[in-house]
């Protein structure tokens, strides 16, 4: 595989952990976090779009334990 061109999230402050995204030549999407760039998640554009739509709609809010974050946090 050729070297991927990674794009940093626009929500990422300069000195914080960041999410990076890249599209591969076969049309899949790769995601990684700046703290561990050797670990990537591969998905399709449609699956990522559905996930982001669910996040924006609040469909996953119950998993975070409410406004205070995950249980125990």
C-alpha cells in the first residue's frame, strides 16, 4: 500500500490527541489517533457517514453515562 495522506480533524487543538482520517486507493476510509498512529481502523464511507449521523443525532449518548461522561468518570 502506498503512503496514506492523513488529514487532522478540524476539532483538534494544537497540543491535544487528534483523530486523523485518510481515504485509500480502494475507496475505504482509515482512521487513527495521534497517540498511537500505528493502529488504524478501516471502514467504508457509508458506514462512517452512518456512524457520524448517529453521533450527531445523539444515538450514542446513553453509552457515555450522561453529561458527566462514561460511568466511573
